[in-house]
C-alpha cells in the first residue's frame, strides 16, 4: 500500500488549510498603546478571540466580573444616583433648622438696628442738650421785635439800618454717624449769631441732612428740632426757606409734616409760615413768605421774600441725575400780587412813594447765576489770563465792584464747585435748575433770562441770595440784580469739607432806611473769635 495521500485526502487537506488561514487572517488584535482608548468593536473582538488585555491600562473591576455581575452593576450605580426621599421626620427637622437660621439672622438685624436706634436716641439727646445750653444773645435792650400786619406778614419797624444774617446749608444729620460734625455745625452757627447780634437770621435751605449712609438716619425731623431749639434758646428772630435735602423722598417726614410741626410749637422767635395753597401744594411749595421792613411813617422800605425752590424734577426723584427744579409760575404770580399790594398800601400813605425794593431768598440758584459766572470767568481768562485777578481786585477794593461790561459787575467771591457737564450742559460750577421753556423762553435757539428774573426785576427785585453749592460764595450784579451765594456751614455733606475753612461762615446784609442794601461775606475762622478747632 502506498503512503502517499490520494486525491481526496489532498483536496481535504487543502480545504482545511485554506480554512485555517482564512480564520487566522480574520482574527487579529489591535495594536497596544499607552493611554489609548478602545472602541466597542475592538473590545468585543478581544473578548471573542481571547486577545491579551492591554498592560498599560488596568481594566475596571466591573469588566472582569461574570455577565450577571456586569448586568447588576448599572443597577447599583443607578441606585446610588437616585436620592432617597426624606422621611416626614427628616423634613420636619430640615424645616426647623431653616426657621432657626432665619430667626437668628433676623434677630441679628433687629439687634443691629436696635443698637443704631439707641445710639441715635443718645446722640439726639446730646445734641438737643447742647442746643439748650447756648446762652441767649445779649442785645443790650435794643433788639427789634417784629409784629404781624393786617396782611398776616411779620414786619420790622425801624428808621435805622437793619442787620440780616444769611446762613445756608447747615446740614445737621442728627444720626449716629454725624454727631461730632453736627456739634461743630451748631457751635459755628451759635458763635456767629452771638457775636454778630443780627436783627434777623434767614437760612436759605438744607437745615437737615438725613442721608442714611452719611448721617445714619432717615429722620429729618430730629435735625429740624435740634436747630429750632438752638435758635429759640439764642433768642434771635429767624426764618428759613426749604432746601432739597430738608425733605428727601426717602426722609421720614414731608414738607407738610415739617410745616405742621412748626405751627404746633408756637415758637417765640421763629417767623416761618407755611403759606400753602390747597389746590396745588406741591407746585406752589411751602414757606413762600414776605417779611416787611417799615419806617416809622408806615412806608415799607424793603420786602424780604422767601421762596420754596423745590427739589428735583423731570423724574429725578432722588437727585441722582442733577435735575434741580425752578421757582414755578404760580409762585411768580403770588410774588407779583404781594409786591403790588405793598405798593398800593405805601401810596395810600404817600402818593409819591417809590416802587418798593425787594430781596429774594431761596435755596437752588437761578440759571442766571450760571450765565453771570460764565461771562465773568470767560472775560477774566481771555483778558487777564486767569480768574485770580478778580479775587485780588476784590481784596484790594472790597466796596467797589469791577465792571465786566454794562450788564455785569463783580463784587467778590469764587466758584469753588466742580465745573462738570451735566445733562448735556456745562455747569460752570453752578448747579441750578434745569432748562424749562415755560420758565426760560428760547428765542432763535438762545435761552433768554427767566420769567422769575425778568418779572422780579420789573417790580423792584434788587438782590437774590441762595445756597446749595457749598464752595461757591461769589456776588455778581447781573442786569441790575445782585446775585449772591451765601457762605455755607456744612461739615457733613461734601466729602472732606469738614477740614476746609475758606467757604464756612455767613453773609451779612445791611438794609438801609432808603431802600438800598449792602452785603459782605464773613468767614467763621477769620472774622469771629472761635474756640473750637473745626
């Protein structure tokens, strides 16, 4: 028998060999690489064909478990992710914990406010005690006593000069954050009044400054009470016009409430009267008053007219946009009516009596202040090289104004505020009322003088005294009307102003029997004997 395979055996071996080769070609292992990630197909192929696992990356423990364990793993993971619902007891404990935390926070807030309240009460009492401690001004028996006339206005009768002291921007905070500065302000006012002995004190706004982040209170009545207590204790006749800070939108008390409080006190020396109109209290304002000065013949020689210049307008409820208000038309109409009534009464006594001159007192300056200062400053810079020339001249010739042109005469003072652009206008450092074509007509694109100014001038307006801009204290005659900033008191409102001294003081206005007047600034530190450092 032959040992060589027959044809069938050869064919079968050939087929088996091809099958083995084909199988080897189809089965292959992917290349191993450190950190390489396998795809699902490669993993399946490895498991089927028993490829050796990668040595560089150990397999997850779950991958080496039996199929039953692998199927159970996702279920366990799902259970770990699923949050077990809280039991009723757990929910109760969580609620109690939240309430306890809330109660603790609220308690801390209440305690904090309680501490502030106590400190405020103590501070207000201290300032009130200080106000009561001032000695009465000694007039040596020569103090003028005003009386109310038939029209209901307070009237001084004298054939001599009458001394009026203008104060402005006292800014008493009456809160726990402002007590020291409030004390300085009270001392400054009392010192100047005691040494000056004025017949009348007029405060042109911002007695109070209840700004919480500077004073630590919203209570504007406390500051009002403290100041009024001091003035009554000093025994000096006084009155005031409202300023924008006296009753802010966030203050605790409105102008109406402040007026009611004054009416209830029946003060001996305070001449303030609310004088509101029921049909338009907010538009007309509060405290528009006339104080008359008569001679012994009964002729009114001066009318001192106080106005509420309001606060903010055009939606700027908190003053953040610097949109200050103006004196309104119904106030102008009232002014005209009062002056006409005085002239009628004067001519009933003397048919040749001249038009009664008047001086206006209010807080926010007219736009004419800005126009006048812009003209003065531009002239000084263009002709003299800088503004210092005018200050030097005023110091050398305090009674002789410098004529800038036929409309403007410079008397004294500076503009110390920042010359910024606000609401599209250059301020020139004068923060006056906003443009209002009903009050400031525009002709050929040029704003004209305001209705208040032109109307007042036509009925005898001779001077205007305002405040508001604490670093401004200039006095400029503009078209026959003297526009004057009062010296300010403020220790609180402007950052760092308590350390400044050039702007702090008062303005003395001397009313002459013939109807003329003069005015000059007084510096608290230079013109008075001052015992305190600030």
